[in-house]
């Protein structure tokens, strides 16, 4: 473990040679299905080896040459050291293409590692302290009218958080892009949720997210609310009010979701009814989002336990 921490420290120092930047907004909007994207302390909280993938696109189908937005997200995390620690990995790639109008192509990607130290508390509670360290590629803009010219740079990113959960609820606080310069946002996230038991067959998982923008971005505070009804822990139907905004939009968005649990595999689909703003410049449609999660036992015999968080 000491060798791992030394490598992470060396990587962080090395990447300080690049301009600091915060270009992770594409990653934040996937938190309904990937909580690790807003809090590194979430790593290992499911107590299994977990891998998740999301494909986001707008529109789902369109004519040749039409403006499109596509994203691919991947998360991996697992507990280690008898569940006392956890490690995780995140990667995403995002691209917006303005079609044949000459707007150009805008894209960026990110790679991040996560580490969490987990404490066992009374009432089956777990408290984790986590850190995130990674590199983000500054968006490259290729102008279609200039022969495909563009530029790029790589930038370090550091974040930290705490996360508490038990069988009934969770609470977390995190700050991402801690090392970013004053030209970029350093958001603070507060998350919380609780599961209400309606009867043996129906549970309602509720949640909220509060995002506090850094002062150099106006210090605005936005609140998201969500609820998902799970039937027999097999079928989930959810609705999310995202006041933090949809992709590239400062306006609120509504997200509807469907999820199906199949033993070790969970599949899901959601549609993001985007706010107006920039989203209408690229496409009047919301995002289609396809999700796949696969989990296996981490040697603790907990792979067969359904988890709401």
C-alpha cells in the first residue's frame, strides 16, 4: 500500500506541470447511476467487485451529418484488505459534433483513480474517507472549416470526500477539483438518501443532491431530488429532478429511468428531458442513456445481496 501511495503522490506532482482545469461536468451528470462520480469515498461501499458502463447519446437516431453528442463512461471499484479499504477507477470520453454546419467537434476525456478507507460503525453502518486523483484532457475543438486543426492539454485533478451508509440510508460530502485554478469550478456535493418500505414487495428509494458552486463561479447552490420504486428488488422505475442542469445546460432537467436486476447483472435505461439553453443549439432532444452493471463476489460472500445504494 505504501508503494501505491508513493506512486499516486509522484503522479500528482508530475501533473502539476500542466495547467489546472475542471472539465468533468460530463461525468457529474451520470451520478444517478454512478455515485462514485461525485464522491470518491463511495468506492467499495457495495462490498463487491463492481463494474459499470454507461453510454449516453443525443439523438438516438438521426440523419447523416446531423449534430450529435455521445459519451462513454466506465466505473470500477472493489473492497480490499477485508473490507477496510477500497480502490476504484473511472474513465470517460465525451464528444459533441456540430454536424455539417461547420461548428466543429468538441471533446474531452478523463482517467481517475480512487482510494477509500472504511470504518465499521454501530447499526451496520460504514464510514469511508476517500480521495480521487486523475488526469483530464482539456476539450479539443476541431473546426470543420479549417482542415481539422485543434489543440489539447492534460491536467491533474484531485478530490476528496466522506461517505456514510447502512442498510436504510446514506449521506456524503465531497469536494472535487480541489487543486483547480480560479478560472474553473470547484464544486462541493452533499448527497443523502433513505429507503422507505411500503410493503414486502415494494420499496421506495429516495435521494437528494446539493451542489455548491465555488465562489469564482457565483457560489450558486442547486438541489436535485429523486425517487425510485423497486418491485421485489427486480424492477425499478425512477424519476429525477436535476436542478443542477442537464449536459451543457444551466436549466433544470427531468430524468426518467427503468432498471432491471438479473442476479449479478443490472441493466437500465433513462431519458433525460433536457432543459433549454445550450442543449437546443446542438439538438432539441434529451439524452438516451443505457446502463450496464456487473458485480461479483469479493471473497466476502456478499455478491447475492441486493443493494439500493
